[in-house]
């Protein structure tokens, strides 16, 4: 089973571009459009790697990372 990468970004174009590149390289990719969604995804299925945008509305990437780390 390939490694899973979670991409978290509020810009749809970035999500699509990174997903396409990583899937072409054989990775399994999950996407989240914001920090709250990312926390839910990680709780259900922790990824091998997470690419996390720092500047997102409502909940930034650093706060998202803190909550994931502390859970």
C-alpha cells in the first residue's frame, strides 16, 4: 500500500496541482480545504505525511498542527 499524504490548503488550485503531481508519483492523496477538516481526516485515518498551508482563514496551519499534535 502506498504512503498516504494529506494536503491541507484553502486554495483549490493548489490542492489539485499537488494532488495530481503526488498521485502521478504513486502516492495515495487525501485533501482537506481547511484546518477543521484536516483534524477530522487525521482522526479517522492518520497520513504518513501532511502538507499543511500556514495561512488559511478561520484556523491557520499552526493552530491546526497544535490541535493534531495534542490529540
